[in-house]
C-alpha cells in the first residue's frame, strides 16, 4: 500500500513510500513512457500506440497524489494525467540494489543436483495433462523451474512426441526433419544413432539461434543399459564459478565455435560462449558439445592455457555423479529438456534388443506463453 509520493529533482523524479517502510524512486520519463492509459497503450493487446519521439524530452511530473491505492500523476508539458496501480508500480520497480554478481538467475529458476532431484523427478501423465489445465500448468512450471520433466502415457507409435509439443507450442523443424530417429544405424551421420554412450551435452550449439527445447520419446526399449541422464548446467556453472572465478569469466566472455557438416548440403556454424551471460550478468545459456566443438580462435594467446584448464574443469564437473540425475525411458514415456540449460546424456547399451526413440525440437517461448496464459486464467478465476 502506498503511503506518500514526493516529487524531486524539479519534477524529473518521484519517490514513493510504502506501508512496510520501503521507498522506491521512478523517473518522470519512465513513468510517461509506461503510461497505462488508452492513448498510450492498446486496450486489446497492451502494445504501445506511441513512440519515444512522441513524448516531450523535457517531460516532468507537475503534480502527484495517491488515490484508492493508486498513484495519480500529471505530466508537463503535455498536461496529461495518468493513474498507476500500486501493485503495478511494485511489480515494475527498478530502484534496487547495485548490479548483481555475474551468473545470477531469477527466483523462479531452481538449480538442482542429484541429491535434490533424483527422487523427485517432475512428471505428468499425458492424458491428464491434455484434459486438465492444472496438471499441464504444474508440468510446464516444472520445465520452467528445473529445465526438464518427464511425461508418461504417450502412444507407442511413430510421431507421438508431436503430441507433447502440441500441448504448449510448435515443433521447430531442422535439417534432421520434423523429428528424427534415435536408434543404432550403420555408418550414421551422427553419433546419437549408435549404441555408444554419449557425454552430457546440449544439442545443436552450431545453430543460431539454438533450439531451446528438445523432446525425446520412447517407442520401444528392450536393451540392457541405455539409461538417460540429465545435468543442470546452471548448477555446474555455479560450482565452477565458486572454485575458479577466473575460469568462469573466461568461459563466459570468450566465444567458442561450433560446426556441423554431417549431411550433404548442410554446413552449420555458430560462435557463442560455453557459458552465456546477459548484459546484466544473468546466466542465460549453456552450450556444451564436444562432438561439434570447432577450433577455438577467439581467446587471446595469453589466456588460452587458462581457458582450456577452465574448459577441462567444466567438463569434469559435468561428469561428476553429484550433478547427474538418471532414469530409463520405457515405451510410452518421454522427457523434455531446456536445451539452453540442461545437458542430457545416454549410457551405452547392449547390441541385443531394440531401443527406438524419436526426438524433436521446439521453442521455449511457446511453453512460457502457454504457462503464462494458464496462470493468468487461474488468477482471473480466483478474483
């Protein structure tokens, strides 16, 4: 609840007081740009109807008052009055502490290890998620928070994995097709199509942009071995940073190069750090795939030895059993991973029996959009 509003800096800023004793400041130009009236934003979709050039550069707050737990502000020289709900101001306050340490993540991102996740793998039944929005919401929330989740009860038929992506979005088609087969082949163009074990990795780091979600669905699995495992790349990056801050800096500031040329007519290349941070230091992406790593040429000579030492230690931590959660997919089961965060791996399996999985890619914006829409609907119903 708002308790006071004090205009400062000759109208260029305003300081708000709250019932809990905290204070937050806002700039006049920021408030005017984010005005909620129907002349500034479309009532239908919330998009801005004006540009920054439509706002006077000398915009100031001429008057301000608190009415019904909302801030009413009059802007000069436009002589425009706008109301801002207190809850909206609180949710969008930017007057916080100093810059955070590089590698931070938001509160909704939950980092995990084997100890915290092995016995609590998030999962849902496909039929239940299809008919019950509450079940789907819980499953999508788990993917958002933990970066992966399992789904049971899929039909054991080719293409069934598409049903998972259709719960929240669309398949992202690539040179591998709408989906791809994951089973042993003779002379495969990708090591995934053998019975060899695969090191924990993220998929397709040679693409720009990288696919942000991957779905793997099991149609048949009668082999010995072949267990799937997942590793939280954010947790591993945090561990590396704690013991080797300089190594973390090198892997997050120097780009690696990734390439793929395994199919006729396809040559994919991308250049991004193994640990990617946003401009404000937020940890946003892990790219780790030894099979497609090209020669690293964007590291200064003086730093290359230290860079490789950090790369080796990062790989050791990724292989550390403390970070690995393992499960075996049975027919009719699938799992989804956030391919910008969670690495997946596979144990070697026997040459007898059949292991038939199918994989596809999708994008996280669809998943997050569907989740936000469900949560908004639940909130409206509660109100």
